[in-house]
C-alpha cells in the first residue's frame, strides 16, 4: 500500500508539472526536459512524503506501542517493502506452514545482503520480527530509531562484555514473544551460494531461550548478481521444520550449529551443485 501511494504521488506531481509548464499552452508536449524535471520533482516529493510517514508513525505508534505490537510491526513491514518494490525484487516463500503459531522463537538464516532484513521482516508478515544486528543499523537515517522500538538488539563485536549483554537481551526478547532473527555467520557472505563459518556463540540464543529454532535458507539463482534493473531479482525463502526446544535442550552449541548449518546449506547445494 505504501509503495502504491508513493507511485501515485510521483505520477500526480509529474503529470501536474507537465500540464502546467508544457502541455497547457498549445496542447502539445514540446520539451523532454520539462518531462524529466517533472518526474524528478515527483520522485523528490514522494521521498519527502515517505520521510514524513516514517516520522509521523514513529511519534504516533513506534514510541507509544509495546515492543510486540503488530500494528507497529506491520507499519514497519510496509516501510521495508518499499526498497523491495523499488528494486523489483520477487520473493517466493516455501514452508510457511513450518512456522510456530507462538511468535516467541528464533530464526537462523544465511546472510546474503543488506536486503535480507527487509525480505525476512516483510515475508514473515504475521510475526513481530526483530534482529540481532550491528550497531551501525541503529544510526541509519530515519529508520534507525525504529529498530530498537521493534525489539532489535545491537551488538558490538569488538567488545566481548557488550556482546554477551546483547545475546542476553535477544534471549529476553524471545522469551517475551519476539521472533528474533540471528545471522550465525556474523556478517554477509561475499559469494552467492556459499556460507561463511557459523559462530557457535550465536546459538546461545536458541539454547538459553528454551524456544523453537526455525532455520531459513535465503536462496538466490546463479544469475542473481548479473540481473540488471528493471528486470526482476528473484529470491526464494525456504522455511525449514522448526527444531523444538526439547530437541535443542539435548544438544551442545557445536552440535546445534552443525545441524542448523547443514539444514540451511541443503537448498543452496541444490541450486549450486
């Protein structure tokens, strides 16, 4: 809905600009420059409306509603859908039925790009999704201050004490009903289809939260990086069967890490074999 609104605003402003400065006098569109300028002004107005939308709902909703408020999270999901639509990203989801009904669980996924956050937030639409993320995310213009209000936890990997505190806060959020996403690689992979080594410490969240763990594979086709806009960029999310809290309780960090890595790697092997 937000994307449609912004497109309509862009079209309305561009059409008005052409009508007022070119079309009206003689009924003929004479200047391509007027058309280009009108489209650019329409884009600028749309971005200003988006900034106003983000600020308005931050004050009215993000600051006032509880962390797990689905109204807050669905407004945020509309916000993160905008760059997906703008880049013509098409996401297919397999295995939605594997998600627990109770939103208090952890998600472990491979990390392929900055857009992973938008994709997971938007496609897990009925859940209050938040992330264990780098500190830089909190300082992003406009959207950064939303992240903490949604339940995101920030980690300083150069400070072991603060890192441990961050893991504890993620565990608390899972126990309080948040769907917390953890990228066990710790950073984005540089090569599509290949995962970095999983960090065992990341699995403290799953073990100590005593909640289900849902592995998700983010799969991109071999030609993904060669796809040029406006051609669609296709992604598939494979949601695997949840690993129950009871099963997790019988496993050590290394054992759980190896199991989850093997599950996530499975669909990637099918694509890149």
